[in-house]
């Protein structure tokens, strides 16, 4: 499947506003990749597919998690996390992506993890701060990302964790590990 076919198929999986977000993530991932010495083509590929499962019904995502032996502990956390590992599975099995780093960038773009690759960091950060995002502190993170990939990502994780605490939500362990790993 070529890039244009993939884009058309992904666009069909989501509402227009989510596609606009995806375009913002694509553009931001390319900029970050060039800035920090990562392959922009691989960064864009992961960005195109990062939210491919975002609008799947909960039961359909749950079924993939259970039937494809994805981490079962996901089911005990916010459903907003589910689309990332399910999306990686879809990217591999329905879109033919074989690059394990691209698949991991999709898989961990929401939660992060300890020891993230540069590609994973770029896609995670691009998703967090693309131009359509507007929340307190996002411009500070954008400014940090002009020079410092890890510091910008750490600020993003700090913001996410603070938000989840304020909302009384559980924090996925990989996110805590990702944050702590950036401090080491």
C-alpha cells in the first residue's frame, strides 16, 4: 500500500477533526525528526497511523486486546490508552507495516515507556503538541522542543500525570516508567 492509499484508508476510519489532528501530528513529527536526526519518512508513517483505532468501538478494541494477546492490564486503565496498542496491531496486520520501530512508535504514543527510541519520543511528543492542541503549558513544551527532545517529552509527561491526578484517574505504569526513565 502506498502513502496516498494509506492516507485515504486512515481518513475513512476517523471524523474530519481527528484527521486534522493527524495531519498536525504528521507535520510536527517531520519537523521534530529533521531537528533531532531521525528519519522523517518513518516518523510520518507512524504519525499517519497513530490514531487509526481511535474511533473503533470499545468492544472491538477490547476484542483485539483479548484475542491478539495484547497486554491484558490495559483493560484496567482508561480506554483512551487502548487505541495505541490496537493501532499498532492494525498497522501491522491491515496496513502491512513491518518496521518494529514504527510499530512501537504507534504502540507507545499515548503511554510512553522506559527506554523509548528517538522515533517513539518524536511521535509521542508530536501527538502531544501538534498545532491543534491548546491547553495550559503546551506553548512551553513547544518552546522546549525547539532544542531539547527529552526535556520537552518530560514536561509533557509531567503535565499528563498532573492532569490525571487532578481528575482522580489511575496512571498507567508505563507512563510513570517513561517519565522516571527520562530523569535518569
